[in-house]
C-alpha cells in the first residue's frame, strides 16, 4: 500500500533517502524523493556516472524523464535527436519516445533524474543493482516488468 509523506524531510548530500547503496551500469543512484513520498507522482535520483556510457536505447510507456546535469558532460539521444549536455543544462525525454544517454570524458558525471509519474522506478533501481553486470537478457525482462522497453543498444564511444 502506498502512502504519502505527511511531513517534510531532508536527505543529506551524498546520502540516499533510505540509506541504501544502489549501483549498476557504471554508476551510483541516490534516491532523494521516492514514489512512496508522492503517491507515485514523481521520484528523483541523484546519479553519479563513473564509467563512460549509459543505459540501452529504451522508452517508458507512462513516464516522462527529466535530466539536470550537475557535473560533467553527457550525450543524449532522444528519438532521432542528439543533444550534448554539460553542467547546468537540462534534457527532457517524453514518455513513449526512445532515449538514452552516455557520460563522455574522463571526469565523473552527475545529474538529477526525475521520473513523472514515478511508477515503479524505485523498485527497478533496487532490482537492477542486484543483477550481475553484462546480463542484458535479465535487464530486458526487468525493463519490461517496470513499464519500459529496450529498443536498441547503448551509445558507444572509443
């Protein structure tokens, strides 16, 4: 049963809303606002990418996704459009439009990622962090379970 936060809260810098450690696909993910907090209205993740690259080309059936770059540089592909994004830029990926991103350069990249509505993204992150790296078939199943479809590969860089 979902509940809504009945009071404000603070999540310290470098901390997760539930003191969890979520890592996969070369990054770490700190929940700042969960689906539970907002009756699934939205969820917010502070994401640090250490490795170059990013997720496979995919879309969400019912969620919009918004990215705000806090550090580093990323390339986004949304539909057929390519965007270079750096600190202070934001990128919007509407629901049902395939998208992906990749961290570029050697420095860490960091961004806020907002899903609206939240759906089951909190559970997706927790479950994805428990899969061994390189298990694409498991990721495809997990994506489907949480209202997403993989439609192509990740962006590749040398």
